[in-house]
DNA sequence: CTAATGACGCAGA
DNA sequence: ATCTGCGCCATTA
C-alpha cells in the first residue's frame, strides 16, 4: 500500500454525491499528475474491498471508460440513481457534474 | 533484465 | 465526434 494509493482512496471518498471526477484529476489531487493509469488500476482492484464511490470516476472526456460493458452499465445506473445525467453512450456533462 | 498491457490524457488530423 | 500516435508507469509474464 503506497502513500499515493492511500491519498487516492481518501480523495475518492471525498467526492460529493452526484458529482464526478476524472482519473487524472484524482491523480493530481493525490500529488501525481501523471498517475491516471495507476488510479484506474487501483479502482479496478479495490472497488469490492473498500466502500468507494468508484462510479464517480470517469475519464477526462467526461465519458465512462470501463471496457467491461457489464460494469460500465452498472456505473451508469449508479450515476443516474444519484441524479447525474448519463447518455446511452456513457457521456456525462462535466461542466455540470464535474468538480 | 525486456516486453506487453491498460477503468488514462493530450495533441493532431 | 472519431481515430491515431505518444507519453506515462505499476504490474504481470
């Protein structure tokens, strides 16, 4: 467990309800402006062990970036259940729901 | 040790 | 909007 990982977990826990952040944004907040990929991998492996709002993390284009269609669908539903508008293609208006 | 991989990001075309 | 190439870096083979 690196310090970066802990920082990332804390940052994600602080994302307010109904808002979203990008991987790169989280990485920068955690002190590593180039750690987007690491953030992605952390979420990929830690989502079931920690109670994290992992669904509030999308890519910088404001789009759901999960390759696994099943999980992508789940994330979309979770966001919608929080009042976030998500298109069929998985797009979110970051100018509204972004940080 | 090298090489491939990927829930990413950004600049170009 | 879509696609490509490059950079990045921990993890895995």
